[in-house]
């Protein structure tokens, strides 16, 4: 198993807008202690921070926590911020900055790309520098107001098998459906509300560990 595959096992995504109890920092540290394998800071959507100074300060604090637990720290979409603070990498969507431009700026770093269709995967396969693909949304999600139609498990499995890089499943993944997702060809799952809204973050993280 590659380092990237290991990183994708339990991939936590969050910003301040996703927190319902405690703070982003307290939730992140609890998730890190419980064994998440990657964290992506995503400050987007209703209730998110808009002040660039606050966003940078928040990102830096999250970055320090990830460094403390030796877990990769990525930033969603904000290429400028990721470069400024020296994040381990960046994740971009189909509607964000062109992936070719991002790859030129992040030589030797982690670059993830969201893929929603078979065509997206086929095009991404032509760019060998991409580290991994985030494929989905698998199910409906409450965390993204602009989410596209869910693709379901069959398409997820098909796209993941077509992908030439490790795949993390995204969108609507919960403790109830997590193992079903892990039965497909993905390397791991990415979650937001399944951790931020969990009664027990530790139980939630362990629920997403692949059954041996």
C-alpha cells in the first residue's frame, strides 16, 4: 500500500462552518487522537469565515495540530493560502483553478482532484502528477449546498477501478454506509458531518477503519 493510499484511509474535511459542538480545533484534535489519516481544511459555505486574516490564522492552527500528530494537512481550493503557509498539499474541484496550473505550483506536494464523472476520471488519468482523486458524491450530503447528483456505489466502484491513482470516496458517507463504501475499489473515505456531528468522534473514526 502506498503512502497516499494510507493517507486516504480516514480523510477528515472540515471548516468552522461545520462545527456544531466545541471548536474546529477541539474537534480536529479529538479526531487526530482517534486516528484520522488526513485533514483537509475547507472553509466554505453558509456560516464560514470570510476574513482572510481569520482564515489564515485558523489554517495555521489546524496545520500545527496536524504536524503534532504527523498527519498530512491539506487546504481545499485556496491555492494561494496553501502556498503561503506551506501546507502539505491542496485539493481542487472541477470548477476551481485549473488542475494543470495547480500541479505546476505544487511540485513534490500532494494534489487531489474531485471527479464526478467517468470523463473526469479519464481526463485526470492523463495527468500523472495528481496524487489522488476524490470521487463522488456517493450519496446526498448536507455539507455542500452546491453538490451534484449522487453517483451511488456501483459508479463509485467502476470509476475507482478506472482511476490510475488512489481514490477517496466523498459525499454523504456515514457510520451506517461507510463499510459498504469501503467494499468498493476505493482506498478510503472522506467525511465531514459524520465526525463533526458524531456523539463519539472516537467511535466514528474507528467505524471508518477498513475491516481487516
